[in-house]
C-alpha cells in the first residue's frame, strides 16, 4: 500500500522475533563483590513486584550479598514512609521498581550522601530527579511503543490503517509507549490512524476484555489493536467469536495464558517479557554503579531485546512454562560478577 513502509516495520518486528543469544553487557566487574554489600528492594505490592523481589533475592544469593524487601505500596504516604526506613539503614544499593520518585524525592539527597546507589527501573521520569533512565524506563518504553506500532503494520501485511491503542493511564510507561507508537506510524504509515482508548488498571484482569469487545463492535473498521498489557487478551478470542468479530491484536508482557492462545492460533502475536531477566539486569546495574563503573544505555533496542521477544504461533510453543529470554542468563551474570 502506498505510504506504508512495510519493510521498516517488518525489519523491526523481525529483530524482536529473534531469540536472544547474548547479554548486551559483557564487561566483568573490576573487583570481587563485597559480601557485606546490602541491597534493598522497594516492593509496590503488585504481582510483578513480587516476582521481581524473588529474582532480586536470588541474584543477591548468587552474588553473595545481602538483600532486603521493603514494603512500599503505591500511594505517596506509604512510599515516603518506606524510603524513610531505607534511608535510616542506608543500603549500598536501592532498587526502586515502578515506585515513583515523586513520592521520595526529598530523601534522594540523603541517599546520595549516604552513598546509596539508586537503581530506578520501571518509571519514565528519571530525568526529573537526576536519576539514570534505567530498564523499562523512558528509553525502553519508547522502543516498546515502536515495536507495538510496527507489529500493527507487519501483522496486517501493510494493508491495515485503522488501529487502536488500549492505554492503561495508571501505568506511567503507557504514555511514552503511546507517543512512540504514534511517531512510528506517522513516519512509516501516512494513512494510518491510531485511536486511543483508556482501560483502567483495576479492570485489566476482570472486565478489560469486555471493554475491548464493546469498543471493537463500536468501531467495526478497526484493523488491529495494540496494548501495554497483553493480559487483557486472555479469553478475548472467545469473546470476540461470541460477538461475531475477529480483530487481531498484540500486547506487551504476555503471560502464560497468552502464550497458550498464541500457540493455539487464537491470538495473533504477543510481546513477552522475562521479569526474572529484567530483575537481574537491574541488580547488575546496581553492582556496577556501586563499584564506580559508568553505566549508560545509548541504544535501548538490544537491552529491550535481551528481556523480550515477539511470539507468534511458530515460536510460542518453545515456552510451555512461561517466557525465558535466555536459559543461561543467570550463569552468564554470575561469571561477570566473579560468582560462577
């Protein structure tokens, strides 16, 4: 179709369909890890945070250091109280996963004075607080948005032009992903239109799929949908069939039920994320910066690929028990840390 750069979209999708073969970080730590190193993890109370804590704790055990989980919650008061506790204990490394620094900005200077390295992952506003834009932050979210937009073009074979983005306003990476998706479509699909429909986070596991069906019924010209939360597709194919519609889609963070749907052919594609690998990368950043190494993420594509993969019916069957980006990842990190 004129005005559609199908080749560019297919190239990006193809890159993320490939299996990860190596870590984007290859430099060994300059010094052995001090066993007295302390790592605190802010747990916002979500299911993903619980998974991340288990992974951070496992990484700490492998590195031979001490780890502590701190219950932070999502609201300003609980986060502030949690970081006050952290500040009193002054850990060497603090991993704040999807915990907005707006709620603990007053303690950042105290943490810096105490020598605490703050690893700020899962939030897109690091620059507002002088923090490093880290994993699943602004740069990574922009790549994810581009991948979703490329998927809309590629999986409609360059013929689709009417797309919808199901945004989750409470997830602060939704807007950067949306903006990146819009920019990608403007550059690579002159005729494409991208509607935006908000889906509340509290409904993602309950009524989100019903809302999607209603939206697609009300907009019958929709060719493809993209979303930041693939879990909203769980059970969606059956509901679409009952409603007499068939609109393909792709979402990020595909869960095992999504992968089963993809494997069975009822879901077109997914964008799976390995939260275990994500957590180990955050932990690795903490160790490196604590030892005085400069960590930079100039090109986010290889870092996103290291924890993510676009899955299709041809590849979903490789992950019966859930997506694993790299089976050797933990051993590879241990070798870099001198803990193998």
